[in-house]
C-alpha cells in the first residue's frame, strides 16, 4: 500500500541527493504520492485501522517546509503529523519558523486527520498598550463611528447575526466601549515557549481590553500616517465578538 511505502522508504528515497535539481524532482514526485494518498483516504478505511493508523500517526512521512532565518528560502522536512502545522497564522511562520504543510487543501485535510494542528490554535497573541491613554477628538470620533455601525457590522445581508457571535461581548461593546490614543501597542507572539516581539510594521496598531466596567479600544498614535488602520480595528472587534472568528469577517466589516 502507498501509505506503507511512504512510511518505510521516505528516508532512503531522499538520501544521496547531490544537487537542487535532484531535490526538486524528488519533492515533486513525493508530493504527488501524498496527493494520491489524500484522494485515496476518502474511500480507504484501512488507513484508519490499526496498526496502519498508529504508524501514520506516530511515524515520519509528512512533507513540510521550514523557513530559513532570512525568511527567503525554505527547507523541506519529512516529519510526523504531530510535528507539522497547518498555516493559518502566517505572521508566526515568519517569526518562529515552524514546519508547515504545503499550501494544498488535499494535503491539509490529510495531515489534519492524523494529528496535524492549525497554527493559530498553538499561538498565544498578546497585545499591550504603552503610555498614558488619552481621550482625544480622534478617539471620540472613532468611538462614535464604531457605535453608530455596531448593529450593521456583525450581520449578514439579511441582517441576521453571524454565526458564533458572543452576545454578551457584543452588548458590552454597545454599552461600555471607550476609545483612547496611546503611544504604542506592544505585540508579542508565543509559540512552543518562545516569545517574539513584533516590530511596529508587523504588529497591530490597536488593542482591545475588557475590564469589569469597560471595554477599551486603544489605538496607536502615528505621526506619519493620518489614516486609521481599519483592518486592525476590525480584527480586534472580531476577535472580541466572535467565539471562533471567521477570517473573512474582518474584511467584510
């Protein structure tokens, strides 16, 4: 069976490579074999029965790629499903260089069935404002803009609430929202016990924090850019209002 061949012979298959042409050719062939396995997985129950299921879960056969330190080239890796990640958080890929699945829906589904995790489920994102919060004309205008549109932001074309809406959080936005300008927003990503602080260009321009009596949106003062980053604002509102925020909502609202 193809699955057993991939597990047993991948190490031999990739040994004694002499140049980039050989590597690229073998990677193409190996990826095609994986795609055939992915197609077969939909109608081959043997893959999900032991002992083969145990082997596919615990042994190396998944092709992934890991960015080098310069973020310009990637190195192919053959790893266990539990050692590869499905890329839905590309900023973490750039900062922490996890081994990620190829951008292929069939392989994504196959790897997930045997234990690969979505990257966003393994990353902790922490935003903190720095400097004294100030209520300015700009912050007051933004607050009124958000409040005036709240009831239109999180509904579909039929004005029905979108799925996974956290009703209590939504009501808090309606009644307890405050908006402030601050000096900066510090953004950190933690993955596998490694915490990296993002530079200004890669972090968020705003942060939303909830206390007992207030939902506060802090946005960064920016002397060079007069236009607010509405994508960042939409992202923070979405993360707060949805239990499982759909990525498309950020650009919809």
